[in-house]
C-alpha cells in the first residue's frame, strides 16, 4: 500500500478534527485528506447541547457543512463510520465493516464518551449526554413539573440542571464527592458555586452514593447509601467522560494508565510514527503550567487540532503546544469562567461572592499565580489568564484587581485560604 499517496487521515469529526483539516489547508497542504466520524453529522458544537439546545427546537448548526468540507476543503468524508483499530506498521486505520483507510499522517481526535451508571440496568428514562441525539431525547422529556435527578454536580450536570429549571422541571442534583467540581475549580470555589443551585431552587445532595435505581421498565427514582429515596421521572448522568481510545488497543499507541488518554510529547506526537492526537484524548506536557495535562474544553480542542496538523505535515514548522487552559460554563443566567489550574497550594476568593452576583478567586503555588476563577467578570478573567501565561505573581494579580475596582481588593488572607486537591 503506498503510504506516500495516502495523505492526512483525521479520525474524529469533532471540533479538534475540523480544525486539523482547516489548518492543514490553510498552511498550504494540497495532498488528500480523509475525515472519519462515528456520528452521521458533519462536525458541530457540543457545548450548546447542555444549554440552549435543551430549551428550543433548533438543531445545532454544523461548524462546517458537508458541502464545504468536500468542495471548499477537498475532504473525503466518511461519516457514520467507527474506527476500530490502528495498524502503524501498515499505516492504516481499520473501520467497522472490515474497511481500511491508509494514511501517511494521522491525527486522532475521537474525543470522549460519557460514563454511565452500572446500576441503570437498561431502565428507560436514564440518559447520558454527548451527542445531538442524546440531547434531543432529553429535551423531549423536559416538560413543566417533570422530576429530574442529575447525577454529578460537575459543569455538564450543572448546565443540565440550569436548563431543566428553565423548562419548569423540579431538579435534584446528587454528587458523590463532599463538594462539587473538586478537580476543576477546587473545594473553596466549588462550595461557593453550590449557592447558585440553592438560589435557583435546585436541591443538591453531596457525599451521596447511589445504590439502586428504582423502577421495573422505567426509572421512578434512586436510592442512596443512607437509605434516602429521591423520586424521579428522568435521571441524567453527568459523572464525567472517558477518552474514546479503546479502539487503539494493540496498536502500540501508549495510553495514560490513569484515564486512558493518549500520551503525547510537547508537539502532540504519540508514541508511534506519524500519528498525532488532539482534543479530549491528548495528554501532553504543558510547559506553561509545568505539568502534564489532558483538557476537556472547547478552546483546547480547537487549538490542539490546528497545531497537531501543522506539526504532523510540516516538521520544519513544528511548534510545541503550550497554553493556559480556559473554559466557561453558564448556570441560571450567570457565567463562570476559569483559567489555569486548580491544582494549586492555595486558593482564595479575593472579592465578591455568589450573593453579590460576582466574584474573583485566585490560585497560587509558591508566589506564582497559577489559576483564576470568576463569576460574571468576563473582562477580568482574560487579564488574569495573561498574567498566568507570563508566570506572574499572586501580588501582580491582586494589584491588577485593585486597579479595576473603585473599592480596595483585600490581600489574600492565609487563614481563609483553602488547599486545593
């Protein structure tokens, strides 16, 4: 098989996959490109699925139409086809139904798949959310007065709860951890954000383990380890996602033993020749943050997809990928934004709180600012992100905030600061 004529193969018709295709063409690559997607849809934006999509009847617009992909970008589209294996020796991607796609260079952008509940047992009314079909099913069941249990108080769970409340549902969130969002924003900020649920009339049960889903053919509720029963007409599971990398078993691509992400170097290059990774699947050393990371956010997926394609196709232009992670989430009409990492020595809410409708929290390791979280402060988070990128100190961040407010911002108080996990 002539690998030199096989061109670029992008596995995953995701945002990261689309940006890889676009970046290759923009950089002047004129060879063949194949884009493989397990879903039948052209790439579309996933973040709205847990937000506005649940409240209206409009399907998400594609990020790029099939016509544009084929005609403008010259892409061979293989949609509705699942990758089931990778053979680096022969330089082929194996698909379902026994088909093979040869590659000269490959970018893996297969994203993540939601974790489910073992206790579900095939009951109707128990849902996860990843695809537009998942969201459509949930949306059709969100009627006024419906009782919804959201399992997991992470960002996806919180966004679903917010949308369900807007649709008139009665919502309970059940979270196994003693505080929500421990890995994402740390205990201090996570505990503060719970107040948004309280103000919206959403019941939150923390430190709760589900032992049983009730119902014979359709879910009617859940039972917790303390014996408490929470009635439900619908259960939506938002307990995180796992990298979609099972199909790489036996390929020689090294996976992170902790979570199954693809181990990459700073150029997003995997352990096998000519194969790169981008988006939710990529675990790489992020020099700006001084740690190996795997991100599950829109910003990172777009940037990594573009960079992986350039690094794969044009070695002379290869650049290490480094970034200050950034993500946002919308709950009950408020915007939460985060930059950097919550894996810090200390965190402190330096101004505001949920009751005031805004706050800024700073995270430090040693004297360095490594993270920032804000509520309804979009201009400030971008300035703080730039400080993190410049390896600025916590004092620099406090001074920046003091210049932004008409009232003084207090210095972070050590006695109030909480260690992050």
